[in-house]
C-alpha cells in the first residue's frame, strides 16, 4: 500500500469521465490522472508502462497473466462492476496487485435488452433508414404480446427481464444450469429442463448468464436451429456465450429469424466483421452499462478505491 504516482482511466470514449468524479482529490495526493479516450487493444501493455494504477471499463481490456507480467509497476487495478472475467485474479494476487471493483446501476442492461428486443420485433433500424430516405412502411413488424420469452440466466437481470415480459403480456420460461423450480416460480417463469427445450419453446431467447468455462458457447447451432426461422436471439450479456459462426450462418442462411446484440467477440466490432452485414440484426456498441446513472456510480467509486488504497485499507477487493 502507500503512494501511487499515475492512474490510467481507460476507454473514456465519450470524453466524459473527468466530469463524473472529483479526480482533483487524487491529484491533491500526488496521483497523476490520465484519461485514455481510445481503446488500447493489443497496445495496452505498452501504453500502460509506468502506470502503477489502472481503472478498467468493464471487460474491454484483458489483464491476463501475460499482460500483468508486462506491467511491472502495476499495484492497483480497479474494474467497474464487481466481476471481470478478463482479469486473471490469481496472477494478480501472485504479483501483489490489488484488484478492486465498484458498484453499478441495476437498470441499464435490462432496459437496453428490452429496447433491442422491441427494435428487432418492429424492424426499427430498417424503418428508421426508410423514413429518412423517403421510403414508407417497407416491413411488417410483430407484437411481443402472447409470445414466449425464454430467459437464459434468471439472476438479478434475468428476473427484471421477466417482469418486463409480464408487463407486455408475454409468457416466460427460463433455464440456467442450477435453476430450481422455486426460483423460477418466484420470478413468474416456468422452468425448462434443458436449454434446448427452452429454445424450442421460446419465440425470443434472451441471454443473462455469466461467462465461465461451463457457459462458454452454451448457445450453439443446435439451440439456434431450435429457436427457428421466426425466432429472435437477444444478447446483452457476453458474446462468448454464443457460437458466433453458427449465429452468422443462421442469419445468412435463414434458419434463424434474427439477432439483437450488444456484445461481440471482438470489440469494438470491426467494420468487416460478418455480423456487421448480417441480415435481420440490431447491433449496438456494448451500451448496456453506458448510462449517466452508471457513470455517476462507477467513476466516484474508482476515486474511492484509489483513496482507500492510498490509506492502506483497500475496499471492494475482488478474489
């Protein structure tokens, strides 16, 4: 513990981080605060040489064992949120690096999920472009009412999505590896015995699982085919839950009805990525947590974490 010289605040794409917290409180204690407005990507380890503290935005930048070994000065790594699968906590602990998290807003990701779902059902991206170009009523939308929503992962976010679905007159079914009948019933959902069964029953499949070794690629071609040519996949959780190659094939070959996505295997999404030109898609650039309410929590908590480290009593330590 003790002093810190330089704090890197990563991925401040909107150039707003400076306005959301009292960074001068850290400068007054000798910490130079540097905001990075572009994603560092593979250059992260090189760009962060000499920084002994880093604030990472969610899981955009990987801090695996190799990356941490290339950052010999690093002593404090703060991630927004209280979990980050892109940080190797074991390697950090071995190197004496404190990893800490922050609270977050509960509403951002579920609200974006619902926005994507409705946008896909009503073909809003296509019709927005049509209205701007003078075309009129080129598609026929669908209504959520009386559809079945299949929720994969009925935790804090998934349970909120279930409430939204009920408000729209939908039936709700759910599955996760350890979901019980009691938990499903408490959220107003019917428990499916397998993910395949859920995909077969659902008109829309919405993903809200944490990414782990056991859930990686849990949605593959079999599940997507079961969802069918009228089915919609919504993913605001993690791209690694889905077999992207199968997803692209389903969309281009027509055996999957559509996809509404906020997360991607590579972020930012390359302009030549197959999903960027896939039909029947609604794509957003990982906006689930990008709200003023979230930033009003994230950035002040980063300052708090750094101050606590300077005081010799780190808070919200992970792992």
